[in-house]
C-alpha cells in the first residue's frame, strides 16, 4: 500500500489548525488540543515544519506558532516534503543512477510519469484548499 506516514497526516492536521487562525499565534498546547493530538507529537511536527519554513515560532509569554506565509501559498507537497523528504514513488523517479537495473528497466519511464502526476496533484492542493469541504471530484485519467 502506498500512503503517507501517520506523522505526515498529522502534520496536515496541525497545519490546517494553524491556518484556521490566520491572525493568531497559537501555543503548542492550543494546537495539540484543537487537533486532538498528543503534545509531544505536535512539538515534533512543529519543529520539522519550522525547519521547512512553513511555520514560524515566537518565544515568550505570548509565544507560539503561526504560518510563515498565507495558507494559499503552502501546498500539500511542501508539507509532505517537510516530513518525508522528496516525493518519489520509486528510487529512480527522484534521480538517475539510483538503481543498477536502470539501463535495462522497462518500467522506469512509466514510474517517472506516475511520480510526476502524484507530485503535480499534491502541488495543486493548497493548505487553504484543505480548510474547505471538497467541492469537486478529482478525476484520475489512465496513463496512455
């Protein structure tokens, strides 16, 4: 089964929680409470999201976190990459020279195409889109 990790899933929950309060600086405890996640998990996620430049932190009595830029400018791909690294369905879809069978592989080009479609889909959905109920069905077209 192909899927994002539980932490990446939780990161999207944390980011949508913060995005729902665009004018506020939220404490880690507030985010954990609203997201219904454990405080240590939220702290770990915020650290990764901060290193990726997706959230900014503020120290002090009124400290906490807010988005580093508007929710419409943050994509799902950026959140996935913050937790998982580069998006790649297979090793060879990230870069050449990752597989000794590359030169005789008959499926590499198709995996690269699949990777491109997945990457584009994740880049097409912004954090602000995640705050809205789904308004349209995503059509998946077969390769061909």
